[in-house]
């Protein structure tokens, strides 16, 4: 049994705090997650859990305690746990987990596969919510294109509700993504406000790639031109835009359920 | 012309800071918004803008400056503006705006009306995103039921992207909502994970009310029992849940576009 850590100057504690910065996550190839559900999902999905940290005063559930047997676990005092926690009411469990990112050339494709590619999106909450939606919709993966926010950012991991461990996270340049899509016969669906078909009026041959642009700029025209279909969600109000994660959800459910209902 | 405010101890500056707390917003019946688009939308939609604050060094666009003519405007020094701002890079304009909340008994209903009712939801970002979606979908209003997060919370206003000024915000008890729905012939659609129809397999008679439960608990059974239809969005992944705002967006677009496409 390892001794309890009761100082915030302990190297493990300092390391966990550093992992809140992207620079250190990339350097070490790991990220920190906090909470019962997300640690349980990491273990269940076979993620490489390098280290669990926990707190005897805070971790009350039997289920939570059963997780401590599944990976090396280090106890923290309540004040140290609170110091690393981003929650108002920490539940007393967290873990350092190895990042898993797939290169586009290694991503497998099935006949009914649907992927979501995100071009230079910037909000970690949106990214995490989209990863969660991709999991719920039973789609195949999220492809991050260009200068996109880090999927292992604490806010992205939190918004994904554990789905970051279920969903393939792929990184690619725009050029490689388009080549891969064409070589593998993916039908590319892009979203555009102008001159597009209503998303409900068309069908979506599989395998398919849904291409979403950044929150502010959408998709650049040189990428939009490579799409097989450009679709739009009708905007009927004055503000006339949807949150990126909501728009992705509406389109993804349309694409993944078409064959069942139509 | 009013003199420029260069001290954070000025009563107007203190008041704006206080308005970040719900207690003071309710006391005064106003809230503070920040940013070019949201101030412009407030003015355009005829919201009661009590006071604009702006900063000569930060507000560079001609469009932004043209807004200063449309309501009483007070200039703040750059350091004072930065002190009240919640942004990393403030654009130098904000406004104190009167809240507008409708009582359920005063809300009008059309033959094709669709309302979204939110039961005790707690996340201000979700609420703002749903208000934005209701506007984009052309639905008629958001009804806040029970102990729901404040729609004038800064994070809710920000996530609404100005739609908080376009969309009717209604408050009601659960009992009054159900009575109002039945008296006015609204078809009540509730979401439930268990024993429900696939949301794509049914039609949605209008006028309609979409009833969504809280992030953690969903809808309580005594409310679910009052619904005309219970629907579910299929969950195909392991994490098996959707973000509340994404789920609301998927259902709302299904309900509001059914008649066009089917």
C-alpha cells in the first residue's frame, strides 16, 4: 500500500496540475480525468489507466471503491484532493489516462460507417458534446482537422461524459482527410448556409463523412467544393444560427437513422 | 454628454458587477449583457435598454458606435471596462437591459405553435443553447418549470447568442403548465428513456408542447404520465446519453419540420 499524499508539493500532485495545460499533456501523452463515471468508463473501455488518485473522506460509494482495485491507486488527503479538483463538490476519484489518437491512415471503415470531421473548431465544450453525440448515435469516430481544440482538454473530457473513451479520435490534415475519403468511397456531406439542400430532403449513402466547420467561420470554400453534398438546416428565427454541437447532433441523427425509417 | 467613468468604485460600475448575481437581477428586474451582437439584437428586438456602457479604446467598429445613439450611453475607461468584462478580449460595449418574462396565462398560442418546456434544468449554458435553438427552429417560446436556472445568468445569455431577446421566456409551475396545455388543446410530447416510441416513428399534431426533464433526473413520473406521447431518441453507444441541448435540438427540429417533409 502506498502512503497517503498530504502535501500539494508532492510530485504526483504537481504533475496532475500541470496536465491541465495542453503543452504538458502533449509532452507526456496522458491526461487527467475526474469523477466516478468517467474513471469507471475509462477502465471499462480498456483505456490505459496509469494511475488512480482517490480520497478516503470523499469517495463514499462501494462502486467507487471497487474501481481502486483495477489500477495502481494513490490516496490523497481531502485538502490535496480539493486542490487538484475542478469541482465544487469533488467525489474523490480521478485518474491519469493515456491519450489514444488514431492516424487517419489507420482508421478502419465499415459499409455503414459514419464519421464526423470537425474543421478548426475552438470550443472544448462543443468538442466534448460532439464526441458524446457521436457515441450516442452509434457513429464511428470524430476526425479533428487542422488547428482544432484538444479533445483531452478538461472541459472537453467533462462534456463528453466518458464518451472520449468509447469513440475513435482521429487527427488529420484536410488534404489527407479528403484523399482518404475518396480512396475509401466515403460520401462527403458538408454544411453550408448558402445554396444548399434542406438536410431532410436528401438521402445519405454510406459510408459517409459529415464535415462541420468552425464556430465562427464555417467551412472554407476550398473544402466545401470537395463535398458530394452540401446541406443546410433551415433557420427560421432572427438570430439564425445553431450551436455547433446542436447542429452536428441534428445532422448526425438524420444521417444515422435515415435507413431505419425511410 | 456624460463624463467618462474611470473608477471601479463608481456606483454604475458596482451595479453592473452586482448584476452577475441572480439575487440582484431579481431585485432590480434587469440584467447585463456584453458584446456587439447581443447589444445590437437587444436594440433591434425592442428590448428595454436602460443604459449602454462603452469604451472608446476598445469599441472600434462603426457599427458598434452607431449603437450608442440608440440608448443612453456612458463611457468607461479601458481598465474599468476590462474590470466588468467576462471576456479575454472585450469589444468595449455592454448594456443593462430590462428582463422580460411572460406569465403562462398571458402567452398566446397559434394553430402551429410549438413550445419547449424545461423542467428544473440546472445548466445555464444548456438553457441559453436551447433558447438559441428555439429561435432558429422558429418555435414559439421556452417555458421554465419549477426550480430552473435563471435565463438571465451571464452564461445563459452568452450561449443564447442574442436569442434571449427574440424568444418568449415564460415561467410556470408544473400544474399551471399542464392545465394551460390541456385547456388550449396542446399535444404534450415528453421524453423518456424507457418504453417510448422512436421519435422518428410518430407524427406531432400542433399546437404542441415538448417537455424536457433535468440533466440528471429527467422528468418525474407524475409529469410524464400527463403527456400525450412519450418519445425516445435511440441510444446506440456505450455512454448512452445525449447532452440536454442536443437532445432538445434533435426533437424540436423533428417536430417543427415534420409537416414540411412528410
